[in-house]
């Protein structure tokens, strides 16, 4: 079991409340996944800037002085904003790869959670309510976001085993289910040059989608392909810089509810995650069909 | 006739107004405990649940012929194991509504999620919207009437009872079915292993008419349905059928 929530705002006036709305949805699904929680929020992109979210098991030691050292190393001004075990570093858009390499060199114990123009990712072991508090998620603003409460089945309960997973710029994925051909797929993707941080099945699904997108498919096509190539149980919710997608495997035993109004599209593993959303009483609420890709874009 | 004795008989307190439970104010356990504590349905025949907001197991395990009106949508296993109660959900139901129902009636005014009426042994489950996958999986005597469509793998391993679908059925209807009867008015996307189309004989028309009447459906005729059931070729293991298992 795991819990997934997702919120894609159509009404810009709701954007300041994105974090608060997502937090409430996430905490509602605590009993589907009490061991870890995570959230990806797509905030406003600044032209010429990119964000790199990093995580460290010893943030005080790792984040101290990193801003200055990194600026010097990549020869560009960066800005680091620490939030508990995570930090978001603003870097010039063309310097993301250089920053990744420099961070790996300067702070070997720091992990990159994700990078892109709009995405920020926060995930940790612990109850969703504590994870939300730790990263001050309720105050976050943005156009869309995805959250996950985890009950681990395929790999250890660690920060890196928590969702969302991001393997491409501004891309992220959360998963309820378990994949059975992830070891094979991981080997194939490693051969293509992709790098993996964990033994987790969901990371393979995220990398699979990133690989398809890197080969020219759009997210919708990549999700269509996943229905054929991934074996096992899955309900996926994915985010891109402008978009939000949902797909379920053909058996569709992992629960999923979608709701749409003029103001938002919302996803919940269960309806109760959606009950506090404004105007939910009059929303179109339905269960997404198996093997069918649903996708919304700004 | 001894009138004085009658007058002295202890007064029974009968609560005819519905007893209302607000799940925003009271925990679900309190509701279900109160429902389970009913020993004589005529004492408190009528119940109302407000603000269910997707709660799990609303009115599960009721064992008296009481009426429960649920105002809103519910989560998993609403009315599970129901015995004689009449439960109406004025909203949609999550997975497993009426699972293992024994008797009574559950009506869902909206849609039902997967495995509605799973393993049900008796009673009537009416879904006025659509039911998703595995509706009536392993049903063992329950009658299920769905006004809309049912999803894939419905009536999988269905043993007895009737599944009536006014709309369409998804893939693999009645896979590995035993003796349940399936009546579908619309299209069937595909039939599962050992499930075949069957002739509608007068007794089937009569049974269907009775079920539609009980479900309060008056705008369709039994003659518009097609019956499906077991070809009975998978009952005993036969090595020649190995591919079909």
C-alpha cells in the first residue's frame, strides 16, 4: 500500500495555497503510508535560472559554506536555501550539469533529489505530518504538485527510497504498487547510460520515462509505452514543468480517484484525500480507467 | 382481558425519528458500535449518517433490519457483511462496497469502485451509476444490479447469484465462472475463460423481471438483456485445458 495525491491548479488565485492544500491531502493518507513521505512542488520559474534540490544526512556540516564553494567552483553565483535535511540551490540555467558534478566532488554525501526550472523535491522518513512540518510545505506556492505516503515493499525505508523520484529535468514520478521487471529494465537503462541511486522499483519507472522522453517521446507517449513495457502493479502520477499525468496498469488494482473542477484537477488514492478541496461537492469525480493515460498541461 | 396488566407493562422506547450520526463530530467506531448494539430493529429502525467524507467501513457488519441513509460518498467496504439492513449511499462508494453481504439491500446512488459485492452470499446490491473492475468477483448468492457499466474481470469466479448490468461490461466478463447468472443489456468487451452466451428461457426472463422490480428499475425490459454463464468445461482439471487456466 502507498498513498498518492496530486493537484494541478487551473485557477491562478489558488497558487498561494498549493502547499497547504497538498499537505492536507497528504496527511489524510497517512494510514496508507506511514513510513515516509515526499512532495514535489512546481513553483514559479525564473528566466535564466534553474533549481537543484539536494539532500544530506548531515545537513549542518554539508550545507555550511557550500554556497561560496560551489559559486567559485562553477564560476557563477549560486544561492543556497536550506530547509532541514534539504536545500534548494539557485544556479544559472546553463550551469546545472556543472553544479551537479561540483556538488558530487565538494560534498560526496550530498544527494541530488531533482533539478529543473520549476521543481523542488522534499522527502524524508517519518509520518507525513512530520515531513510536511519539517519542510514547511504548507507555505509553498506553485502551479502543481505531487505527494506520496510510503509503505515500503520493494526496498528499504530510507530517505532515498521515498518518493517522488526525479531522473530528468523538471520530471518526477510517484508510484503505488510494485514492479516485477525492474531489475531487467534497470540493467537496460544502465547500458543506455542512466545512473541509479537505489534498488527501488519506482526509480526504474522514473528513469524509464525520462529515457523515453530523452528519445523524443512526449510525456503522454512515454506513459503509453510504460503500460506495455512495465510489468507489475502501478498507479503512477507524474509531473513535468507544465503538466500532470496519471496512468494505471491494465489490472488496475491500485486505487485511484480523479476530480476536476474549473479551478483544479486533483488526484487521490482515495476519495477522502479530496474531501477538503474547495467545491469538491460539485466536482466531476471518477475512477481513471486501466491502461489509459490522463494528462493535463498548462 | 386484563387491562391493568397491560397498562403496567414497561414502556418500550421507540425512536421513530432517524438517529443522526455526524462523522465530522463522532468517530466512525462510535457509529459502527451503536449500529452493532441494536438488538431489536423496531426500537431504532432509522439511522442517518452525515459527513462520511470517504470514511472506510461505514455501517459494516450491521445485523438488524434497520435503514441507514448515508449522505455523501464513502471509502472502502461500506456495508460489508451486511445482514438484513437496508443501506443507501447518497454518493459514490469506494472499493468493496457490500463485500460478503449476507442479506438485506445496499443501494449506491453514485458510482462504485472495484470489487463491489465481492464474495456476497445474499441480499441485493444496487448501483445506480457505474461499477468499476471486478464487480461481483467470487459472488456466492448475492444479486447485483448495476444501472451503468461494469469494468473488467467482473463476476470473476462467480459461484452463484445474479449480476444484472444495464450498460456495458468490460474485458473478461465471467472469467472462470461457476453457476452465477450474468445478464448484460449492452456490449460485452470480451468474455473470460469458460464464460459463454446462453439462451434466455422464460425462467430467466421471470427472474430478471423480479430483480429489476426489486431494484426499482422500470424503464427497461428483461427481453433487452443477453444471458451469460458457465460452459462448465473448467470444473475439473483436464490436461487438454491447461492453456485455459
